[in-house]
C-alpha cells in the first residue's frame, strides 16, 4: 500500500525535525520540511503531497493562514494547522480556509496521529462525495429526458435540468417556482395526483404514458413518466423523469395506420392471400377471400397445413416449389389446390419469403385462373375440333396421330388407319338441302363414335372424309373385323329410319409397321387408294340397288302409322312415355331422356279401354329432337325407336287392332 505523503511547514527547526520523525514512525512519508509560506507553495506545486501540516506563525511575508488558503484554493490539498497561540481574530481567519484539523503545540504523537488520520480520511470522503456529486450533476444536466426533483407533499418542483426547459418552454428558474400540476392540463390533474400517491406508496412507477406536458405556449407534449422515491438529507423526495414521446407516438400512430391499411388491403384483396410457416408449413394468416375460395371458416383455417389444401397428386404442387422459394426468395408458378368440398381449382401463385420476429414465413397470393384455364382448354379444343361433328379436325387428328406414331416407334407396336368417305353427300345436299347434308355428316360421326373405342383417334379431315387411327388393334384380322362391325352399325342406322336418305360409307384400311416407320400422310394416301376401290365397288351396288334418296315408306320393312290423342305407354327402364308412331315391327316413342342403344325393355301400351298391351323390345336408336317450347318447363325431348322382339301371332293381332283403333 502506497504511503501517504505529508509536507511539514514549520519555521522552528527542532519542532520540524520532531514532527517529521513522528510522522515517519507512524508510517507516513514526509516529502519536505519548509520554513516559509512562499517556499511551501512552491514545493506543494512540485511534490503534490496528500496533506500539509502548517504552522500559523512563519517567517517571511506570508503567514500560515494565508499560505494554507492558497494551497487549498490552488491545489485542493487538506491542511492541518500547528500553533502555540490562538485568539478570536485568528480563529475567524482559520475558519475561512476550511482546515482539516488543528493541533496546539506542544502535542504528543498520539494526538498527532489521530488528527492526521482523520484529516486524510475526511479529505478522501470529501473527494469521493464531490466526484459522486459531479457525476450526478453531469447526468442530471446532460440527460435528454426532463428530470424533476419534487416535494411529494406539496408537489413543488425543487430542482430540474435543462431538458425540462426544452420540453416545457419554461426556464429552470421559473420551473423551480412552480407546482408539477401546472405542467399538465386541468383534466390530467387527477391522474398526476394519483401518480404521486402511487409513487409514495410503492416507491417506484415506470412506463406511465397517456399524459401530456402543457408547454408555456399552450401546446401539449405527450410524455412517458418514470418516478421513484429518494432520500436527501433525511427527507423523502420524488425523482420524476419525463420523456418526450412525440416522435414515438407519431411513429406508433403511423405504424397503427399502416397496419390498419395493410389489414384493410389484406382483407379486401380480390385474390386469396395465404401466409404459412416456412418450416412447419402450417397456415398462420389468411384473408377473407382465401376462406371463401377454399370453403373453410377462420377457425378451421388455423388448424390447416399446406398439405391439407394443395392438390398433391399433381406434380406441380406448392410443396414442390418450396425449396426454390426459400433459396431464391420468391417464385411464380401455376398449380392446383383443393377446396374443402374436394373441388380442384387452378391458381397462379406469387410466393415470397418474409421475415417476422426472426422467423421465415412464406406469403403467397393465389390468383384463381380456373376460368382462364377452362377458356384456354376450350380454345385449344376448338382449334383441334370440328364444330359440326365434335370430332377432331384435320389439325387435331394429325397432332394426336403424330404422337401415337412416336409411341408406336418406341414400343414397336403396329397400328391401323381407317379412311372413310360418305357416298352421295353431294346428291343429299343438292336434293334435300345442306341441312340434310350436315345431318348426314353428324350421323356418320355418331356411328364412328359408337363403333370404335375411346382410345382410338377419330377425326373429320375433309368435307365428307373421316379417318380413324386404331391405336390398339387386338385381332390379327383387324381389317375384316372393323369393316364388318362398321357395316353392321350402318345397316342398323339405315333400318331404324328417321332420314330421307340412305347413309353409305366407303372405306379403306392401311397399316403402320414400326419397323418401317412413315408419316401419317403416307398412311392416309395408302388408305385413300383402298377407300376409292371400295367406293367404286359400292357405286356398282347402288346402281343395282336403286336411288340413294328414298321415301320413308320405301326404307321400312313395315308401314308406320301415326297415333292420335297423345297415346301413352310405359317403359320399365324409364317410366311413362308418349307414342309417336307404330308398326307391326316396332314403335317410335317421345321421351324426356335418351335411351341406350341395344337396351332390352318391356313396353306397356294402353288401349282406349285401359287395357294393357305388353310387348318386349330392344332400343335401335335414340336422338335429341330439341326442346318442347310449348311446355311450361321447356324440357329437352328425345325420340327413340324400338324394335319388337319375341313376336307371337296373338301379340301381332293385338298390335294390328291397336293400330286400327288409334291410328290417325
């Protein structure tokens, strides 16, 4: 431990030596022993001792009191006086120099040590107190918040800092003459009084907002108050710190307005907005449109994960884009999602990573493009579909057939192509009109649809020309099987009636060998050549058979009779129907729904006497005949032709009588 350093100022040499010896015995270090005041000031400046023992009576121009005064004022070093004489006048002068002790000569060592120890300790405590006061004053004066020292009983402002001047507009002097309530509007006086009551009761209150300082110019300044109770010289005071929160409040108001605007935009957005945790993929936020589009309530939405709403069976699901979204920060893509009721919807997703409280989330906007996709599909289909027949047009047929050729090459699978042409279409157009010609094209298309599998590619590739690509031929004698089946369907159509012409098709079949690949055009050319051979053959048959255009009676095996008074019947598979016309071989019915070809059924016809005539039959054809506009419900009406089966002579006689009684 460093020894305390003491300077002795004594003009009597023996006394000075004795004091020095005693101090050193006590463990102190004597820096010097001087005899005059002038020398004492000089050595003090050089040695900077911790304590000075000063004799009041000195030789020279300055006595000890004057010398001690200069040492105290210039160097802040404590002084202990040594004297053998004292009077009242001298004592008054000594007091003014604020000595740290007084020793009367002669003295003993014990007295000297006590006075020196006390002086050094007191000076150290004074130094610390001054440093503490300086720190407090520095903090007090330089604080950015207004600080008030307030008497809790009277609420009078005892002291305040410069920041209080800035906030209130009053000077420190003016504030020291004011009561704290004067810095608040009258309507806040009650709140301020309660604040000080709580501070006195609890000793501390922090973060009190919602109050305002009333400035000298009348403006209100929002403040946050922190207050505590302190003791100064045995008395309680309230230390109140008021922080100007004008900027913070403005920022809070702007943030609140921004959040309200965001929430309004978020909720009123015309597209679905879904926010989910990037890690757990649990949905965290969603707007009104998302609830509407997906069919979930807000309560239900909170328990959902991304997997609950995405159509995962589709390869381009949202989950498959997560890695890219997180890596690149955003992504835009088309995908599908599933509603609560299981419907699949198309959606364009704009997704971006956002950070909330240090955690990654993905904000996604879902633009429903189901309507657009449907329109695109319709436009795409329209571009490859024949408007009249509903079959593929030439573009569509070549596009799909080209893909099948590539698959056939890869899988080494043979295929066959059927080329067809309607015989006599020009004659039908010329003699019966283009409406009849259109019907012939539609009828031909319907026969092809019913004759081939869904996997086969059927197209109308010209005015009266059709093509069928058989993608999966199963029989080795495919040509004979296909031709025979198609001829049968044509025959059934021509037998059932309903047209003023006979529908005839010429056809040719060419085969595709994957070992010798070629284009669809080449196959069509080969099939076209074979088709013209078939056409020449059928032209000869037609010349022998008779004209293509015939009356209905010429085309039927039995004469048909119209039935009066909307005679009704019942079919076991569809219920009540109306009879349009009837013959010995079959019956034509008006129905509200289509009947499947070759369906077997029981027919119950009601005679005028409510007798029931029962026969069995088979559906030969069924066609939509438009809407009955006279009907209140404007229902779609069909006509169906049925052929009687299992006819016995007794039933035949009953039908003949039925026709006689009811025919027009």
